[in-house]
């Protein structure tokens, strides 16, 4: 518990103090960021319990990362984790691991996906939306899900995790990836000021 909390605190402190907070001054961007922080704990509250496995629920972090970038998303998701833990006091002992799995890991993974899409794929709007919004979200969700099952198996579960848990997690990740891609598309088209990772110079100008 304590090493995880120390590692999460150090990474969060470095990213929060260096986050580009002024970019939230765009019309409605700060309100959208705050709304995402509020909605995440509510989303996590609706879960399905599985025997000897973490509860399955929508995660919501990929959309947060794709909209606001690594540092701002990490700060917002960390606040959501704290809020959710406050509503479930028995989770305080796991807060370090939860911050690592739900806030820090998805933020770095999402940034890596976005950089890879921009570097190796054609600079086109649909490449951005599909490469990041669907396939990138699927990578983040599957990675977080499998690591959560691994943590549960190594440190917490008294008996082996059932094989169905992995299948259910991947199916849920597939469905959430579709939702993430759809919402990212809608926001990019109708509320581009909310999608801070989308660069007109790269994906639109000259096309």
C-alpha cells in the first residue's frame, strides 16, 4: 500500500504542477473538465461484481485523456478517484494502487497512443478519431483491465480468478471503446474547444 501511494503521489505532484491549466480558459473547456471529474465517480458506482475478481464497470478515463491530454486528465482522474474513495471509505487502503491504475497508467498510455498515431499514420481527421477514439481507447481499457486482474490475483484474491472475468472485461472494453470513439467524434465536431489534443494544423489545414 505505502510504496504504491508514494509512487502515485510523486508522479501526480510532478504532472499537476506542470499541467497546462491555462488551456482550460477556452470557452467551456474548464466546465467540461469539471463535469468529467464529477461524472467519473458516478460512472464507477454502477458496477457488476464478479466472484474473485474486481467489479466490472465503465472506466471513462480514455475519453478524459483524449480530450484534455496527459497532465490535465491525470489531475482530474485523481480527483475523481479521491471522490469515489470518499464515498467508499473501505477503499482507502487501495488508493495508491487505484491512482496508479486509473489515473497515471491510462494518462501515459493515452499519450503514447496519440503520439504514435500522429507520427506513424496519415494526418487525417478520421485517422485521429478512429486511431485514438476507438483503437487507442481499446488499448487503454484492455491494459488497465488486465493489470487490475493481475493485481487482484497477486495481492488480494484468496483463490484464482475465474477465466470468465477476463472475457467479460474485454467485452466491456470493446463496448466502451465504441462509446469513447462516438463521444470523441461528437465533441471534436461540435465542441472542438473541449478537445485540447486535437490540432487543426496537423489534421485539417491543407486537407
